[in-house]
């Protein structure tokens, strides 16, 4: 089997680590690590929807995305 320069096989996944309830205050949070990639995600429920969904019984999910300064070699 061929190996990459870091000795990982071409069909071998990077090590995955998941830590639940990483933060104290949000309703839910997780710290996800795969190789050198680290993701912090949190969830906060709120009891409102945009006006066009009021009374429909449907929900609404929004998301924010941000990378930390110096998380990559070039400016992001």
C-alpha cells in the first residue's frame, strides 16, 4: 500500500476526535478535530421565526461562520 509523506495510507482517514458539551453556556456545543482541522460549533434555541413563517408551524435555522485570525498562512 502506498503511503503519503506523513505515513498515512491514501485511503486512511485522519484521526477524528469529538468532544461534546465543550462550552459551558450554549444549549449545545461540540469541539471537532480531524487532523489539523479544529471546529467549534454551538447551538442556541430561540423562540421566534421570521415574519413570513409565523403561524406556519415551520422552524428556521441560521448559521454564522468565522475563521480565527492566523488560522491559515494567507489572509482569509
